[in-house]
C-alpha cells in the first residue's frame, strides 16, 4: 500500500496500519527554480481514506490465494483531499512559484545597439497540483517539484535584433545643421546621445535633440527660432535614413536679463555655490523661461535687473510683508529662497514622490522667477493635466500633476509680456 508493506495482514487491520505507518506524511515540500515551500498536509486537507484503501486492496486480491506467494501487488495509497483547502493553498503558492517572462530588449552601449536575450517565465499550474502531490505520496516522497506552466516572452531575440539593426543604421545618417558659413555635422556618438530607452527599445528624446541643436546653434552664433521644425526634420531623416542639411534661423527679437546672487542670514553663505549652479542650469534649460534661448539669463555682479537671495527663515520678513519664515517668495525685484525649504523641501512635495531635492529646487526657482517676470498665481486648468509652474504646488495641486517647468501657455504669456 504505497510504500507500506501490508502483505499477510488481515483486512481488518489495514485502516489501523495506514494510520500508524503515516501513509500521509505530516509535511510536503514543493520546489522549483531554487524556490522551496514546505506545507503541512493538514493545510491541504489531506488524509488517508481508510475505506477506499481497503477496497483498493480487496480489488487486487487474487481468486487463487497461492498466487500471492509469487507476485507483488503495489496499490497506491488512496488519499482524500479537500478541494476547497487545496484551492486556497494553490492561490497562496501562486505568488511564490511565479516569474515574469523577460522580453528581449535593445541595449545601447556607446554607438552600438545590441540585444539582451529574452527569458521564459512561469506560473504555478494549480490544476496539476493535486495529482503531483498524490503521486509523491504514493511513492513515499515528501519533496516534489511544483507543477508549473512556462510563459514565453512576447518579444523574441529575433524581433529585437531587427529593431537593433534599424536603429544602428540611423547612427550613420548624415545630418548637418548650418548657420551662415558655419555648419555642424552630427557624429554617430552625437546621434546616440539623442536616444532614450523606450519599451524595450530606444526612441529619440525630443528634448535631448532640441538641446543639441540649440547648443550647437549658439556655438555657430545663433539662437535658433526654428528648433521645433529642426527637431522634426532631423527625426524624419533618421527614420528614412536620408541625409539632411538643416538651416537654423535667428530670432528677430531677443532679450537678455541680468541677475545677481546674494545671501542674508546665518548659515546661508555656504549654500551660495550650489544656488549659483542650480540657477545657471535652470535658467539655461530650454524647458524654462529661456523660451528656447530667445531670453538669456546672465549672471552678473552689478547692474542686475533682479537678485536671487539665499535667506535664513528669520530674515525672510526683511524683504517685505509678503515674505514669511516658512515659504519662498518674490518681493520688489528680489527672488528669495528660504534656506529651510531649499534644504528640507515641503511635506506636500515629499509626500508626492515626484522627485527629490533637485527637482524641488528647479520648481521653486522657476516659480519665484515667474513672479519676478510679472506672473501671478495660476490654477489647475483641468484634473490630470500638468500643473502650471506658477501654481502653488507646494500647497495644493487642485487635481493637476506636479510639474517643475513652465507649460506652453505660460511660455506664450511670457512672449506676449516681453513683446517677443
């Protein structure tokens, strides 16, 4: 009976022996892929069905008793299983014996697009759990492999290689930007820098490409006003693997705004180097108030149109009644950064999980500088949209999403306000 010898034993003792010999072990262990789970068989609702055990043995009885001397009959130990309990356990085991398949994906290293191979995943096959466990018990085992179903990835290596080959060809596309007698041809390493990971592959990042064109335009002596068109034409050239020469066009009107940096209050001077660095990168960013370079913010030590201050909380009120010890503020040509907020941010920002201190600092600089440029506070245009940077995001989002850069409507408003 399973692995228990019951030859030459009265049928009346079969049920007793089944219990004494522990035909059903106390524990069963399932393993797969280095994972191991030990279960009590009572959790599975398993027990010996004595009546079925006796019946099974009787059915194997020969009509000629002497035959038993020369033959051996192995009868599986009939076990009763509570289907409700084993279904619950299967649900719990499903979380352990599970692995998501890994799609093959394109990887960019330097100027080479390669492919990282796919991997199969798996799930517990709950329909096969019961027979797998019964079979183990029949053979006297307390450990068996968990039944699983292989899950194949949706993106194969061959499919990813096709994409990688297509992307690799784009790095050899001839793209030149020109202004006057100057020109700049993008090298393969330049084009590679425009790509960003996207759903297992790579796609051109419009901002990275826009920044590249703008910076090279400045090097050639122009703040290009046709960046949007230049980005579009560049992407088209790469998609079609066709050479392109793109002329950059200058703005007819530009504006330069000079700013100074200073500090007020104990402990603020040490923050000035980081403040200057953050101001320079934020003001130069094409997503900010620079309007694609049409507005230039220049650091100066005199003749400034406004001053950015690092102030301790106890000195905030010295800039005017609108400033208080907690918030940042703008007052009479002064963009005032509260040192506590600069270091510790705000509870609302931290709770949002949107980003760390660097993003918060960019947001506060854009917001307070916006006041200096003439903006008041704005409200959320519609739930789910990006919040205008001139919205008081540290207080309430009003249904919008956190955002650290001016939105398009704010750019349009600034151009109108500056007459550009």
